[in-house]
């Protein structure tokens, strides 16, 4: 009897491992050394993926836990072919820190999306921002019009590539543990976000939303906001991805 239980448990373990392996993919995280990139790599590894960390300086990749490292810069298109080569999924979690949004959030993201398309990637996943709906730098609904307009243009380019994509627009970010509070996914604009006035969303929760969206038809060709929602159960958002409208 004990032997039978042991054999059944071993078979189940092998089956679970097989399922994880069957879903395993090659994923590159661009902006891997960032505060969202780090938890994202951890989550992708936990899901059994082969992860390439794309960083600007090789030494920053130490300790990220990726399977491989590539040095690339989205403002230098000639570095991007190597960054995305052989990758099923390209995840962009870069940030300009507001320094030069036109070359990073706009042209850089566009160049990366083009490289992903040329490499035959299955999906491009972009971390953008609530407020990226604005098209004028003088739009009073956002504080940093230049950044938001650059993100708006970068997003538009991603959609225009024809590559399947998911664009996540988080609200204000914080560094905290994932899965401790609810997350609300929707179509919240900067104006609405100010009215809701949610607490900051954990970067790691945004990473979780992106990891869940990878290869997920429920998230394909969608642009949606992500804000913290303490009234919701942690992880309840997963079941709501499919209800979000396609672009
Ligand atoms: N702060 C907020 O409240 C807020 C709210 C909503 C959305 N967002 C957006 O969320 C995104 C991620 O934010 P985060 O705070 O996680 O970012 P972060 O910690 O500042 O990390 C950004 C990463 O992007 C990399 N990077 C910058 N320029 C690059 C380039 N030209 N090529 C390649 N990599 C580049 C950086 O590389 P290095 O490691 O080499 O520096 C860094 O690893 C950003 O787009 C940000 O605008 C922020």
C-alpha cells in the first residue's frame, strides 16, 4: 500500500513537471535590473521559463537569477537583435526616470517591438503607465506630459507592429511584497485614478500581472490599467483578465 502511494506521488510529480515543461518558453526581460524587472525574473523562473536578462551593464546582472544575460540598450537599436534572438516572449519593463522619454519610452520601446517582430516573437509585453492615454504634453490631467506622450506613442507603435501584445498601465508604484493585497485591472485614466486615489501598487504585483499575461489569450491585444485595490482578495484579478476588452 505504502509502495503504491509512493509510486502514485512520483507519477503525479512527474506529470506536474511535464506540464510546467510543456508551457516553458524562452523569455527576455528588458530592464531586468529594474525594481519591476527583478521580481519579474523570479516569477518567470518559478513558472519554469528560460529567462534571459537584458541589462545595460553586465555587472548589474549578478544575482538576478536569470539563465542568461545580454547587454543591450533600447536607445541603440543595433544592440536589440541579439537581445531578442530566439525568444518567444519579449517583456519590456524599462524606465527612463523621466530623463529622456522620447528616446526611451517612445523610440526605444518602438525599436524593441520592431526587433521582437523581426525575431518572430509570439507576444510583446510592455509595462507602461496610467496617464499614457494623453496625446498632448500640455494635457492638464497628467503631471509629466512629456513622459506620458512618449509612452502613448511607444504603445501605439507596439500595437501597430501586428505582433500580439499586452500593455499594462500601472498607477503609482511601491516596492513591496506581491500577493498581499488586491489588484484592480481596468481602463482607469489619470483623471479617474486621482479620484479613486488608490494606495501605490507593488511593483511585484505588476510583475505578477505581466507574468500571468504571458502567452495568455485572455490578455492578448489588450491595454489595461492596474491599481492596488485593498477591498479585493489578492489574486482575484487573475479571473478578471478575460473580461477586459480588447483594443
Ligand atoms: N514610478 C511610478 O510610480 C510609475 C508608475 C507607473 C508606471 N511607471 C513606469 O513603470 C516602468 C518601470 O518602472 P520601475 O520603477 O520598475 O523602473 P526602474 O526601477 O527605474 O528600472 C528601470 C530599468 O530600465 C532600465 N533602462 C533604462 N533606460 C534603458 C535603456 N535605454 N535601455 C535598456 N534599459 C534601460 C534601467 O537600467 P539600469 O539598471 O541600467 O539603470 C533599469 O533597470 C517605467 O516605464 C515607469 O515609467 C512608473
